């Protein structure tokens, strides 16, 4: 799962400052990917440690659900930030990280969803459908996760070749809608507690990242 990158012909020349890290060797890129992979896995490892040492607190389900939801949003924001960072810095190798970060977004989202489905709702399909229809924050959260599935399923290079570049890019633009739905999911969830401090930060980050894309697209028009 990754935000699509416009072709050089359509995007035009990208002016970015040349710097020390503008060019990395394949070995260096692999090293960076390994470090990012380990860092992205740390939240999951932390949850495993806290679970093994009985440190989830008085409400384990709420703790783990909140944690996986937060890291889904964090990974989503980082994935969306790759293209702006690449354009601003000229570090084209950043694009090599985007697919992995997108899959980590799906990884944490899947955990978040399965906790609700298996633990919170006990695989009760009727209860699940009722929950989706009754509570708006569940509705948009479920929609965001469903939209993630085809993006994760088509992340491999073979799927890009099978779909064709244009159709693959069109499909993966769904990440922008997913980001909006994720913010709405979090916002409506916090509305019940009238606590918008943290979600406002994520909303601002997503707004800026999407606004940058709209601005660049407008320049190409």
C-alpha cells in the first residue's frame, strides 16, 4: 500500500537541494530499509513485551486497541510523507521505503480491526453489522480498512505489471480517502469524550500532506 508517484513527464522537473544523502548505493538503501523495518516493528514488539509481563493495565482490550489504532495512523502519515519529503529533499531513494511503510500501516490496521472483530465482538456477525450501521466512527473505520485490503494485496511489483501503471496508480490513490476516513474514525471516537487534542494534530498533519499534493497537481494543470 503506497501513495502513487506521478511520472516524471507529468510531474515536471522537481527542483530540490542537492545534499549529502541525495544518492545512496543499493547496499546503503538496503541498510536504511532494515533500520526502518526494525523501527516500524518496535510498537508491535512493545505490545508483545507488555502482554507477556501483564502490563496492559486495568483494561487490556482498550489499551491494545488504542495502541494499534494510533500506530496505524502514525504509519499512514509517514507513508503519505514520503513523496513530499522526496520532492523537497531530492532523496529519490525514499521511494524505496514507501511500500514497506504502507504494508506496516495495513499490519497495524489489521490488528486494530481483528481486536474489534474477534475480542470485542466475538465474531458475532449480526452484532458486527449492527455496530457498523449504528456508530459512525465504526462505519468509517471499517470503510477505511476495507479500502486498505486491495492496496495491500496489489503492493507487489507483479501486481503493478499485471494491472498496468495507470490503473495501479488510480487504485492506490485510495490512500488519500483512507487517510480522511481514518481521521474521521478517530475524530468521532474522541467526540464522545470531547477530547480533540491528539486527533487535531493528526488531522493537521494529514491536511498539510494532502494540501501539498493538491498544490503540486494544480501547478501541473
